C-alpha cells in the first residue's frame, strides 16, 4: 500500500487540518443558527467575525497582512464545509474573502493592502464587490456606472445591484469597503477601472436592501447608489482601464468557490436522504430497499464525487496570481451548480412531505442551490465561454 499517495482533496497536512477545523466550527457554531437566520433573512455578523478569529476571512491573503497565505484548494475546502450547513452564510463569506479580500491581495497597491487587508482579515471590517447593475448583469462591459476625473478626485455616478454584503445589518449600514468597477473611458471596451469605496465616502449610500429572496437569505443583498461620490486618486486600483484583467482573473476563483459551495449542498443533501431512507419504512421495509430510492441515493453519490474531483483538480491547478484556468472555472461551476440543485431535489423527493418543510433542511438547501446557477455567471454564460474558447483555441482539445 502506498502511504505517500496524493490526496486530491487535502493535498497537504495543512489542508487536512484546515478541513477538520472548519468542519468542527461549522457543526458547533454554524449548523445551530442556520435555519433561524434563513427565516429571519438576516446576516449573522457576530458569527461572521469569528471566521476572522480562525484566520478564514483572509484565507488567500498573505500572512504579513493578517491573512492565512493559503491557496485555491484551501478556499474550496472552506466554502464546501461551510455550505454543508449554511450556504447563505457561505455566500457572505465568499463575497468578503474572495471578491473583496482576494482582489485587494492580488491587484491593489502596497499602500492599499496595508490600509485595508488587516481590518478585513480580522473581521473588523466587512468587504463587498460591486459589479452587476440594474440593467447589466452578465454583460459586464455594458455597465453604466461612470467615474470622471475632476482635478485630483474621481466623481462616481451610478447604481450597482444584487450586491452581497452591500449592507451588513438591519440598519442598512453599508459594507466598510467596496471593490467597485466603473467605466472611465466609453470609447474602449476595456475602459473599466477599479476603485476602493469606503462607507463614509460622500455620495455613497444604500438604495435598498433586497428582501424576499428565494434562497441564500442569511446573506444580505443590496442596491448601492453612487451620487457624485467623490474619492481621491489613492482609491484608484492600478491604472485606468486595467479592470477587465482584475475582473476575469478573480472570476475564476469566484466560480471555483461557488462550485465548492454546491459540493457542500450536495454532501449535506446526500447525508440527509440516506439517513432518512434507513429510518423510514414503507410497506413493512426501509425506504432504502426500494429501487427508486436506491437510484436517487446512488446517482447522487456518483455525481457528487465526479463534480468534487473536477472542482479540486481545477483548484490544484489554479495559480491565484496568474489565473489562466477560465475554461475549467467555467466548467466546474457549470457541472457542480446543476449537480447541487439536483441532489437537493432528490433529497426532497426521498423525504416526501418532510422534505418540503424547513425542519429537515433540504428545502433550504434546494432554494440556496438555485443561486449558484445564476450568480458569478449564469449557466448560459459558462456554455458560451467554453464553446468560444474551444473554438478559438483548438489546442485546448489536445490538453484534455
């Protein structure tokens, strides 16, 4: 027996310890509150700050800024394990740690990293990323938010929509810092620039907190308004027109960790339906003795394991600084998003009426799973991207 064989899901002892730590925290702290905060449609801010104490809020940021200095595999582990109990809470974690902290870590100046990362990694500050708009989602280059230079300042006007962590409490307090994309040159497709907006910047406010969502209700979603929002040059990230590079590189990690969330949803759904099928009887025998139930359970296991292998294969390949795995970051989310929803759907079917109510968890997981087919790029966008890349770069086929 080869005791030195490579573990795709926990490639180092550090990864294994991370998974055990997050799993223990989730079962002890996240699981007991998940149903309550989903029903209240509230973000559990005190619990979120505990992730900072564990070193998870800056999981991919350098240790010199208060982060954990880990990789894409570690990010997947954290998102899979948290989503096992509370995908809504996990989405808030993703918006903070991947969309804001990782973006700053990879793309901001040294001065900006020193200013923002320690507070974000500790949980003192909560971060968000603002890209989507009321009229523009997948069509990012069509965004209407504008930033115009005025002396030594930038004046920003526009609205952003569907922003996770856009507010952090029931008083509609904005996120402490927002990684914002805005058009600075209408003459170019690449004329998008990045700004770091703080909650006290004049002209920045919350338009509305979005309520009555289908799922991920434990994460706050809001509209953000920029009305002649004035920021100085120090809030510009890099040079003007560089943001498409920032955006595309970080989207790879976003899609990968969203896929990892689907793994957590599927794993919990599989556990619930298997346990129920052992305990519940019909016509004098346990449910797991019936062929149709066996089909649901066995296919769910196989599809979960297949998606998990693809997710962690891609995570092991992804260089956070360079990117370059777009075809697979699209691919893993395309596969895992639908898999997670399908497995949750089967769990509801196995539980019957009990699966349809909140007490048994799977109805919440089913609702939460739908978001992953939309957020971070729709399924249709992934299909388009993969087809385009294979058509333009036929050499990719030889690498499969």
